[in-house]
């Protein structure tokens, strides 16, 4: 698996013009500020160590003060967990959401609470050296993980511990990979690329009959390829040429690595663009973000699609890019319908006004831990959710 540090350096969120400043031991200090969420550097910074009680740290973070850690790394993790427990305890003792809230309002309230929780926990900061080492006792060697995500650095920087822990988790997923039983393969997601952990939809792509025109013109487009898993399915099923697009260079690197490892790279053409490449195809597949809401950070663009922008763009452009007799395959969960964020009638209207007709629709019930989590505020919506493959053609 190849790393592309030079490319990563151009796509990361290092915000090289942003500096974090603080006072320490009577001296003014500064460092580069790193935030994958594109957060501004905090204006108030207090240097702390393991003598800081969790209650005090939690209070300072709630007040907006960032906490720069200067002690044992493992103790910093324990402090972060203690702060999280205080947030969750406050929630559990607070009043429940009003019964009269609509499902959509419950969803937005839930996201607001998650955002507020993240804002507090993101206040605990860790200093990094220019080579991505952490000069703290019992700190792990995270140089490879940081190089994958951030690219090379030439000076020290500061980032949140919470972001670092997410980065480490993503690095482990990249090493281990995600098993896709229906395909008999393992997909290795890169940092910042949507991972097919929920892969119930993959069996729909793998089992649905291909359009007959593919036997004569064997070309397909994979719109928003991400890890490249849908392109892999098409290659396994015999499609000879696949053009995979994505707006994120990280995703294109990830797809390239996966198809190279699996021996399908000769069938693949990668293109950085928002939606469609030039030309037409016999089959065009797309798995857009399923929830029409505003992403809280750049890392959420694969989950949230504000005002159905990608969904609308795919549907509106499909007609012009399909060969005669070709099909568009839309992978879409109906979770937005159960959350009151988009009705079935709205979706059908989008399909109709794009000059498309529905050939068929196949459904699968998702199986993931949240479906059975009754404490989840969105539990009812999740239990009703179906993931569907919509087979579309021009009218």
C-alpha cells in the first residue's frame, strides 16, 4: 500500500497560516495549529499536567479554555474519559427531550448535543514535534499514522487529543482492513475516507443483474468512489473499464491502493471531479451521503448532504451520461424519511423531474449495533430503516 505524503500535504487541513499561542513558565510560546475540522486556534490556552482535577479541567473546557497537556500521555487519555463522563452524566440527569418534538427536531437536537460534546472534549490539546513524535512520557509512536493523515511537517504543531485518537483508530482500520464477506475481500480505508463498515448495500450491487448493454459497451462510472469498493464489485463482475470519480484526493488515493492490491487497477481510471466524468457509460453507480443535513466538519461530508446537493446532482446529470439502454444505480437509505428530513414523494419527484424512470428497487435491512440500541434518541428511525438499490433509466 503506497503513501503519498506530498499529495497528503496539499489536501490536509493543517492551516499553515494559523498559529496557536500560549504563556508557559513566564514565556510566550507558539506553534502551528492542526485541526481536521478546520477549527480556529483557541484564544485562551492554559498549560496543565496530571495535577489538574478532572472537575476543574471540565469547567475550564466548558468556559472555552483550551488545555495544553504537559504530562504523562496515558493520563491525558484518562482525563479525556473523565471529562466525557461528566458530560454524559449531566445529560442523563437533565430533563428528557420534550415529547412534542418532531422526529426532525429530535434529530437536530441530538446533533447539537453531539456537537457541544465534541467542542468541550476538543479542548484537551497535545503538542507534537516536527517529525510527528509526542515528547510526553508513555506516548505511543504515532509517526506513521500522522504521516498518512497530515503529510510531512517541518515544525512543531498542536492538535486535540480527541483528533489524535480518531487518527490512531483510522490507522488501525487501514492496517487491518474491513472484511467484505459477500466479495471475499478486504478493503483498507484511508484516513478521512468513508469506510464501508455498514456494507449491507454491497450485496445489492453484487447480486443485481447487470444491464445487457454492458456486454457490448463494457464501461461503467462510479460516482463518489470513496474506498473504491463499488468499483471493485464492478471489476469482479467483469466490467472492463471503470471510471471512478471523487472530489477528495484522499479518496482517489484510497481507491487506487485498494484496486491495485486486488489486481483490478488496469480496469480503473481515476478522476478528481465533483460528479460525472466526460462521456457516457452503460452503468453508472452512486452511493451519495444519505442524510440531507449540514456537515459539522469536513470529515462529515460523506455522511451529510446539505439540501440533497449530491443526490440532486447525480439524478439531474444521469440522463446525459447514460448510453442508450444504460442504467443508473442509486444506493440510498431511507433513514432521512424516518427522520422527517426528506419524504418519499420528494425523492420520487427528483427522479421524475430529472427525466428518469424506475426500473426496479431492491431493499435490504441494515444490521449494525445502533439498530438494537434502545438508548439511542434515533432508535425508532433506525429500526425502520431500509437500504435500497434504485435501478434507473431514461424515460
